[in-house]
């Protein structure tokens, strides 16, 4: 199988010159190395990556200061995440699926790993490209895995010649869930991108919804005074595309979709899928509220506020004005359709009966003619 992950090569890498240092009583800042170029210096930000994604610091837990000490003397302040939303382009999804299919034909790996390229815009990460990386792991021992660093650096050098704006922003794997060694792999990827983002892309989705899940590593502070530990925090993700990508995806969907299916059945199928997705989300909300009520999960005020906003948007169906407006809106355009459908039904049935009778009479007439011809030949 594979060997334990070795540290990357000692030669300098563009995003590995950012060295974080701790300030007294405040959040962590970064200092630029002596070899950093002036144009990269202008892209750095405080506590996060710049627009180019080449500079930044890892997201850490809150630092004890004059305003962050709780009653028990522990840290209660948590800084904001360096990434609040991840936008994945369709080209990345297609590349990951192709990577998974190619590796599946050769070996029996359960997941594949690759590097994500993109750019930063404030706290929105735009993932526009990716490339595969040779990866192997032991199924029995999670601490044994292999990642080819030389291949990664060579591929990134070639991609940088094509598009210098695309920087390493994170990595991906096909999951479909988090693995125990993801923290170790993410720590290795932080040498190339301090704010490395993990995107899990499910190539065989069973549930309705987006096939992407984004995570960023944070340091979890324990209340009992034990040392901090690395963990992943979920980040919202969405699928976004430029105009050229949308045109290409539409051409691909034309080849995939069944052209014999009518538009009405497609609309009904889309509505059914949408209702199934809504049902699954409602079940998740119900499960969360039940766990909070029983004390299995702590109360999250942010989630409660969002649920309250959802309930505020729901209409009051008991009002007479709403009932009257609903009847007027539904009965107006649909009543002629209903009456026309009811009148078409018996007339259509009568026409079908007449057509069947005519066809039957023609068949009987042809059979009688054949019998007469055969009798004449015999005589």
C-alpha cells in the first residue's frame, strides 16, 4: 500500500512564504518573507487570504484578550471564518467525475483526491479549475496514506503559466463523507495554501440536492482546559457558472436528456424532485429541533432566527381575504380548462369507439374477400 506522508520538498513555493506570528492579546497576523514580491504584498489581508489566495493565515480559535475572557477564565470569542461561501464551477464537477471514472477502471480506490484552483473575492471563494493528484491510502490504517508532492508542484507550475490568476485554494475528494485522515491531509495542503478549503464532491449522489460540501479547518477550544484540537467547520457552497460554461453545460444536457419525453412530463418530474427535496429538508429541521428539545444538541440562536424568518414568510391561511384571493386566482384560469377537459372526455371516447368499429369492419371485410377468393380457386 502507501507509505506515511512525507513533508513536501524544501524548494520554495509561492504560497509557503507566509509565516504567521502571534500578537499579544489580539488575533494572529502574518509577516511576509524576504522573497515575497511587492504585488503579492498588496494582496494580503488580516486574518484571511487576499483576493489572489496566495497569502493568509489559518483560521484559529479566539485569543484571550481583555474582551474575550469568560467567567471561568476561558476564551469565548471566536474570529470570523476566512471563507463564508464557496462557489464551485461546473468544469470542476466534470473534471472530478472524469477523474473518478478513470481511476475506477484501473484500480479499486474508494475515493480520489485532487487540488482546487481559483481566486478569492473578499470572503467568497471562487473555485474555477482543478487537477488530479496521485493518491493512495490504506483501508485498514487511516494514518497510512500517500500524496505525490512533486507531481502537485509540477502541475501547478504548468497551470500558473496558462493562468496566473488561479492559485491553489484547497483540495477535494469524492468522499462521500469526511474521513479520519482528512485533517492530516489538510495540514499538508496548508503548506501550499494557509486557508485551505476541503470540498467533498459526491460523484454518486443518492439524495436530492447539491453534490458538494465545503469545509474549512478550525481549532476547537475545549472548556475543560485540554489542548485545542483541529476540526472541520461547514461552509455554505453553491454551483456557479459563467456564460460560456452555461452554454457548454446546456449542450451536454441536450445529449443526456431523453428527447422523446414531453415538456409536461418534465415539468411534473421536476416538481416531484423539488417536493422530495423540500420534504428531506423539513425532516432535517424536525430532527434538529427534536434533538434540541431533548438536550442532545445545544441551542443555536442563528438557526432559530432563520427558522423564525421562514415562519414569518408563511401566509395566514385562516384569513378570509387569503381564502377569497386563492379561490379567485385558482378558479379563474383553471375553470375553463376543467370544463373543456370534461367535455372532451366523452367525445374522445366516442370517437375511439367509432374508429375501433370501422377498423374491425375493415378487417372482417378483408377476411370475407379472402375466403371468397379461396373458394373460387377450389371450385
